[in-house]
């Protein structure tokens, strides 16, 4: 017995060592980034001729004309504008669905979990290269816990992608959510979420997902109509909050939003039918709104005919009015593009542009994808601003995002944790060792 215990202990130690995060190849020497200007997202103003000093993965100093430490590697971005790496508050990196009515079901029944994970890695890379260095991934869409694996692989430097907070499977009511229209004769058909009925099943699902590595939990408060009850959602919130995690609620109808708020959730996803009273309640409770309207802008561009274009435009105008009202009332709005297809992955900045077109001032639209998004994720001490102590996550664009928010759709330079991920600034980036 003692021999067995000894061997088992050695195996566990070996497995533990193998599972330890492999540090990314962070630059060994101090790095300095220089540019024409830096957008201070807190103040909403530009800092001219900034110098950003980076040690290991984090910013150690930032300011105009700071001295360059001896021996530092300098990355000069020339006339570019630097701002914090962007944050998407509502992604589905495991989703790369065919854009057809039956696409969701085909994804679940034709793709292996291994293939879904590889798709997630491709989506993660596209998202990072678009300038989004952090994401909140709100459900794996039937890929079970592959989002946890992707998050951990990115942390270990095995694949390229943004920092991830993941919600794993999502929790919905039995009889709801995709895929729809399956034969009732099917035994244990695949589903996009973990479907429950009753408070105890809800609590068990929450504990299971947290136990398997969820950074937050996702609830479906409605699906065309209110579904989960307050009594079913409250145990999920209780379990998440006990573990220091937050809860996001998919809620479109005003009734479902109010139910989710009564249960104590931290954010409302979509919220497209929220009335004034509901938005006022969100403001009072300090609950975030992630309106996901960029998809509707993109769908308008892709409308197949005039009839579809008119219908989508009418929908978009209504959503813009709601977002404008939410902003006027002081509801905290966060950018989330809700990408789920090959064409959507990496197009996350559409949401920032859509929020600005809906009435948010440019700086507020930018904050929705930087400092305010960091607050929703609980990562404001690490990302969302370019300040000492924060990760060296930054992007650069050629023009002024305050004058033209669409600059964020044309990111030319991406750095994550002090490592250059992308650089397409024409002959403006020159690295040199100074002071030697």
C-alpha cells in the first residue's frame, strides 16, 4: 500500500508540474513605446509625445518625454495614436457557426469537441489581432468546457489570443435554447446550454460550472419570453457571489430583465426591450448593460433585399433609441459584439462604432470597450487603462479615435503583455537599444 501511495504521489507531482502555466516569452529587457500621442481614456484627452516604460508584462511608468532607461528596447510608433488594448464584454470564441437557419444544429452534430477547440483558437487569434486584448466569453455554445481549455492554453502561451474570462456552458430552462425543432424521439440531444428545471438543479449546475473553472456564470432569463424564474436564478447568483464571481443574464424582455435584477445579477446582456422604468432600476442597482447592437448594424449592411433592409433598419433605430436613453439615465454600458460566425470573429469593433452611432459620445463609446469594460470584468487594476501597474496591453491607430471612432476598425499595432502581436505601421516602428 505504501508503495502504491508513493507511486501515485510521484505521478500527481509530475502531472501538477506539467499543468503549471508555461510563462509566455515576455521580453527580458525593459521596453519603451513612443508615439505621437496617447489617449487617456479616464480624462478623455490626449497626452502628447508619450513614453510608456514596460518591465516584464506591465507598465512601470508613462508620461510625456520620460527618460528612456539605459539599455531599453525602444519601439517608436511615429505619428500613431496609442490607447489601451480593447475589451469585448460579450464574445463566443467557441462559436464559428454556418450562417444558415440550421447552422447551430449542424455545429453541434457534425463537429467534434476537438475541432470546436481548434476553431476557438482561430477565433481567439483573429480577436487579438483586431486589437481586443481581453474578452469576457459568455458561453461555449455547446462546446462544454472547451473555453476553459482555450483560456488556459492562452495563459500558457500555447496559442495566441486575448486574456479570457469564461462562463462555460450557460444555464437555461428545459425546453428552451438552441437547437430548436429536434425530434422528441432523440435521446439526450446536444444542446447549446446546460438546461435545468427548479432551484436545486440550478444550484447544482452553478456549482458544477464553477468547479470546472468558470470565471463567471451566464443565465438565460428569457428565450422569446421569460423562462427561468427568480427562484431558479437566485441560487445561481448566490453560488457565484459566494465564489467571488459575477453573473451575466441574457434578458431581452422587460419582464425578464426585472426578474434577473430581482435575482441579483451583475449584467444584462442585450436588454433590447427594456423600458424606461427597467433602465432606471438597472441604474439604481448599478447593473451593467451590454446591448450588443453592432450585429444589427452589420446585418443591415448584409441585407439581401429592400424589404429585409427596411425591417432591419427599423429594428436598429429602436435599439439606438434605447441605448441613447440608457446612456442619458446613467446606466453603465459595455461593448460586446456577440460574434458567433466566421465573418463576425475579429469584427468586434463594430460594436464600439454602433454605440457611438446610437448616441454615446466618442469617448464614452471608447470607454465601453476599455475602462468601463474592465470594471464589469472586475479587472480594472490590470487592464482598461494605460497606467503604471497595468498590463502592457495597448493598440495604435493612424488617426484620432475621438474624431473618428471607426479608427478602431483599422488597428495597426497590437501589444499584449509587452509582446508585439501585430505591427502594420509603415516603416514607423524602429527598435533600438539605447544608452549602451
